[in-house]
C-alpha cells in the first residue's frame, strides 16, 4: 500500500507540473494576429494571416499553424519561424477555406508542444460579391461603397486595412476585386508589396489611387503603373462634371486637383475632363483620381460615381474549382496506362487459363503419368506460379519507380516578363510509400481529390523562406495523389503583336520574340478563335477574324500526345466558368488572347531531396495589347 501510494503521489506531481512547464516555455511571448482583410476572406481563395510576434523569453524554433476548428477535411497551413530572444517579427501565412468557416485558430508549436494558441473570428465573402479594400488610415473613407450598385454581383463588401497588411503575393490578393489607395506613401511599401499589386492588376484587379494634396505620395511607388504622369502642381478645380456619373451635383463642387499628364491609352472620365483617368493593364484596370478620395465623403451620389468607374472583370482562376470542390483537372486529362485497370477481356482470359490449368489440364497430365496423388503439391505450385506471374506482369506494367506529372497554366501579358503559373500535379506510386515533395519559395500548395486513394492522410505543407515542403506525402499502392502548386514565374515565352481592333473587326500579326516554341497557337476573342499553327522562335503569323474562324473551345481541333488530353484541358478550363458563374466566361470578352502549348513543365520540384523528373505540359494564356 505504501508503494502504491508513493506511485500515485509521484504521478500527481508530474501531472501538476506539466501545464506549468508549458506556461514557462511560452512566458515572454506575445503574438497579435490579423486574419484576412480586416477579418474577411473570399471563399475558396487564398487570404493572408498577418502575425506580429515579440519574444522576450528563451530562443524558440517552431512552426506557426493556422486551422479552422470544427470543420472536417479543412486544410491546415504551416510556416516555420525562428524567434531568438529579444526578436520582433511580422510573419504572413497564406490560407484558404472551402466552407463558410466563422473562426480560425493560430498555434505556435515547438517539438509537438503548443506554446501559444488563439482563436479569432473571420467572415466569409461569397464568390458572387464584390470585395473592395481601402488602404489607408481613415476607417470611415468610402464606406458608402457598400451600397454601390454593380451589375452581375449580389452585393459589395468594403474592408479597411493598413499599408503594412498588404499581402506580399498577388495570388493572396486574387479574391479582391478592387483596391483604393488613399493618403499612403506607396514608395514606403516593400518591393514585394508593390510587385504583388502590379501582378494582381495584370491578373484582373482594379487599382484606384487617390490624388489631391497627398496624391504625389500615393503615386510615388506606382508611377510606372498609373495611367498618368503625376506632377507637383495643385489647382482649384471644378468637380461638377462628376454629376454625369452620380446623377446629382457633387458636394463640394470644387476642390484641389492634382495636375497630371495622361499616358497613351488613358481614358478620361468624364470625357475631356481632368478628374478621373482609367487605363487597362493586362486583364485589370488602373484608375487615378486627380482629387482627394475623401473630398466627396458627404456626397450622397458617391456610390453611383464609383459604380460607373468600376466594373466586374472576369477572372480566370485555373485552381479555384480544385481548391473549393476538391476536383482535380488531372482526373480527365492524364492518360497513364500503368494506372488503368486491365480490360475485362484480359481478366476473363486469365481466369479461364487459371481454371483450366488448376483443373482439367492438371488432372489429365497427372492421370496420363499415373500420379494423381501429386495433385497435393501440383495445385499449390500452379497457384503460386499464377500469383507470381500476376505480380511480375503488374510490376512490368506499373514500373518500380514513382512518376510525377505536371500540367501548368501560365497567365501572362504581352511585354511583361512575369506570369502566374498554376501547376496541376499528379504523383503516381506503384507501391504504398511516402514521399517528400518540395516546391519553390512563395509557392502555394493545395490538394485536390485523388483518383482512387481516398484513405490517404490529408496534405500538410510547411513553408519557410527557402521553399514549401510536404514532408510526408503518402500514396497508396498503384494510386495517384493530386496537388496544385501556384506561384509567380518568369515568362518562358515572349511575344509581340500588332493588332487592329475596330468593333468586331479584328486583324493583326503575332511574333514569337522569345527562345521557346509555342505549339498549336490560336488567337481568341469574344468566344471565337483562329489558328496560327506552331510559332517557332523568331517566327510570326497573321490573323484576320473577318475570314474563317471557329467557336472556342468547342471548335478547336488539337493533337493529343500519349500522356495528356489537350482538348480536354481546354474544355475543362474554358467551357464554362464554374468559378464565377455570375460573370460568365473566364476570359474578358473585350480582350485578345494568344493561347499555345509547350511540352515542358513550368514549376521545378524536388522529390525526396533530389530534383524531380517530370513529364509535363504547359498551356500559355497571354493577353495581347490592343492599344
């Protein structure tokens, strides 16, 4: 009894010390987090979680983990963090939600021990709502835009964020329709933030920069993107022409206007007035107002004004359906013979041969030599031989090594050196095994539903400054795991065009000025296409839509290689826009696009610590300049 009592007392002492030890490990640690865009996030799109960390305790090397508690099958997102004593850091995680999660949890984990945990509320923004970010220090600026009428959307959501919370990656801004920048020194933004804004605009974002007294500061870091060249001159100007857009006289009717010089392609709104300028940049729009955005705060028609300036822009998001609905593009595109089941005729022939051998053939052979008693060991031998034969045939058909396949879609703009790559990945394993997969730094990894491996462990990717890694990707025997990697890349191809576009009359020439051939190129405009053929480096091709043309993508005739069904890729991406059903086609009807192929992967990957050999295909979707 005394021994048992001593053991119980020792256990109680250990249990009482354990939580205290965890508290001591976390002492001196303070963390502040701001999820999404002031708590809002777009359903199915990547959004940022900004974390400010101060460590006045011991050195910590751990992992920040974001999750959605109470939701099954929701992904978990991780980033490594190094916190020496006395350090102060701001870290951004990227996450997305496939359901209407109302709260999220952030944990700091070190060697399996949770040092910090905090839950915060978040608000989902439906795909058919228009999301606007106001970047600045005035929390009441442009709040009236929540009542802004825009055709094709169910409503408008407005959120205010500080410049420091602007994401560092264009893909994390993809769920935002428009961004207003007011009274912010954009030259003080980091280079990554400015690059993210530029890439986001070229993807289809609408950027509005305010002028007035502080307009020069607001334009400083974005000068090459704006539709105007900003000067230092301010003049008192007339705002009354804005009545054409608002329907009532502006209040006030005059104010300080920043003098600007319009650039080629800039459109004045209203026409011939120096108040608002708009210019297309890739798939997006950049807008500059010569007046201060806060000047019209008291004008009742402020929402009507901006509803005439802003507009819903179709967004081509090749990974959206995969993230939201867990549907893999590779399901109907990849043609792997080693992953296919044998035909029924082959199975029937095998079973018939087995039955004949183990039954009549074995019996007749033993009867002929008068050794029927040998059946005790000939039957097991035949079974073993057939089983071994099945294993050998399966090994030969499926191979002994894992195979990695990639279908990438690269979105770019003529004369721009950067593009956005969406790589659909498929990892086939002949045996049940785990793999370590690594993508370049800044990549965003997610998982889609596998072909037939529904029992696999959920994907957990961990990001750091050097790469994004999935350390334990389990693939079942003769199965496929499918993933998506999204990242920015240097454009592998470069083109130049000379286009004449008058109403529906489209004609011009495209030249391949890069070093990579563009296979089976076509030009697409307003749902129609014209074939150009292969564009070798230095080659050019002319097109004229007044001649023969076909319906895109249904009329496209394209050759399929033995591994990827190119026609099916076009159908799944462009047949209809499941991602934005309220807007329609994923391609802007007013845009002119060059679409072509290259039989190479776009995103380099490592598997098990070595550069992965990939069988790949890349689809280029390049918006051509029309002005």
